[in-house]
C-alpha cells in the first residue's frame, strides 16, 4: 500500500475533484464533501486537467520501460563475446577471463 503525505493526498483529491467537475458535474459536490476539500477552480488556459496529465505521463513512462526491457532482452539474447561471459561472477576471475592477454600493445613504462 502506498502512503501519501497530507499534501500529496490533498493534491490527489484536488486532481480527482477537478476531473469529476469536468466530466461528472453532478457528482462534484458529493466528492468534495466526502474528501473534505473545496474545489479549486482550474485555470482556463490548461488544455488537460492535472489528473489526465499525470495519467498520460504514467503511460508514456510505462511504454519506455517496456521498450528498454525489450532492448535489454535482445542484447542478452544476442550474446556477448565468450571472454566477457566469463566475467559473470567477478569473484571467480581467473587469469585471462575477459581480460586482455599478453603481450600488451601499449605500456605505461617509457620503453
């Protein structure tokens, strides 16, 4: 269960009341009484009410999560190099497991 602060709960009730006022005018007074709030008059300039904006944001974020999960799955299914697969458990590294092998191409020593 998600617990909201008083401010968050009041904001949620205001958003619901605004939605009800825009879509179910005759229910507005009953909801406001039950929620213990007074309906704040929304700005005329807003095209969508607050609740609808939040809902559309949730749907967009959910789609992004699905896309990233699909991308991650395709990367896992695509495989990685054999030496990199050996790095699965960092505690069990053996010489040469996913690491460069001798002879080195570059050296930090000034030879």
